[in-house]
């Protein structure tokens, strides 16, 4: 699958940060174009109220399985 340039940039930044997965709230028909899938399929839930179909995730390194649990925003976002 060809990942558009935005997806490749995300991969590079995530690998440098030693990330194994990326997640974000996104329109359910847009993010799948970049390899994202519904997070709830992997046991991932948001820490805020959001539609199930809007929280999307994807593995950065296919050698590592997606972690499950609560997806939380980093402190600078000011979202608990």
C-alpha cells in the first residue's frame, strides 16, 4: 500500500520518538486512506467522549502489536 506523504511524515516522526502506534480522532472515511482502522477493534478507547468510529489507529512498526487501553492526549493539549 502506498502511504501518502502526510502518512510517511507521521511514520518518520513516530519512529524517532520510538512510537509503536498512532491514533487520532478523524473522519471515518478519510483516515482509512492512510492505513488507519477503528481503534475499538484493537481494544483502544478514547479518554474523552467521542464517537467510536472517529477514533482511528495504526501500527507504526508492524513488528510490534498495537497496545490496548485508553488513548490519552499529551499534557500540553490540556485534555484529560
